[in-house]
């Protein structure tokens, strides 16, 4: 089961959680609030500021906003230590925020990616990007669907992706 959680996007999201009504007027406020919601089991509170700083440094290089109101913030380099597990947290914002997306859309949905390796990061990033381009999945995000529906949609996509999830 632990390998499944580490290797599959659905497991990463189950671990990271889905958060609704996250407030903030700027990228930094939004990210601070998302990180503040994370369980201490995921990220010891002493690392909250380090993660926020790493994400904001990455944002300063280039926005992680993709399009259609979605952003995929992440640190530039993996920052997890032994015993800390990777995760993806999904956050639905209370108010859309300017994120510097290529299409000019304001961001309403965040996928925070925290991984152990560049390969794991790229795998999660590519799967999220693919899912967000699928009309049915995007409609779940737009509707701020319940956790179980979002997880079920990711699990269904993983079946199509094959055994490597």
C-alpha cells in the first residue's frame, strides 16, 4: 500500500488532501494558507516557512500557473528528507488570484506538488497537466466537487495509464 501511495497520483492526493475555500489575495498569502493547512504528519511545522520560501523563489523565476485558472506550485528542487513522504495537495481558492498564467486567467485551483525526486515531480506534474486538459476532470475542478469524486476520477485515469500509475 505504501508503494501505491508513493507511486500513484491518487495516493499522493489522498496523502496531501483537498482543501476548500482557501483564502488569500496574493500568491504568497494563498501558498502560506495552503501550507498552514497541511498536516504535521506531512510536513513538520518547522518546514512550513522553508517550503513557502522555496515555492516563492520558484514563482519568481516563472509562474507555475498553467491555464484555465489552474496553478501547479512546487519547489525547484526536492526538499523532503528520509521518512518524509511526497504528496500533492489540491486547494480550491475562496477568491481567484492573479497568478501570471499564460492565458491571463485568474487561478481558482492549486495543485501543490512536493516530491522526493525530479523524476517523481515530473511524473506528477505531467499527470496533473494531462488531467486538467480532460473536459470531465476539469468540470469536477470547476464545480469544486467533493473529495471522493475527484479521487475517483484520478483513480479511473490511472487505470488507463496502466500498471505504472
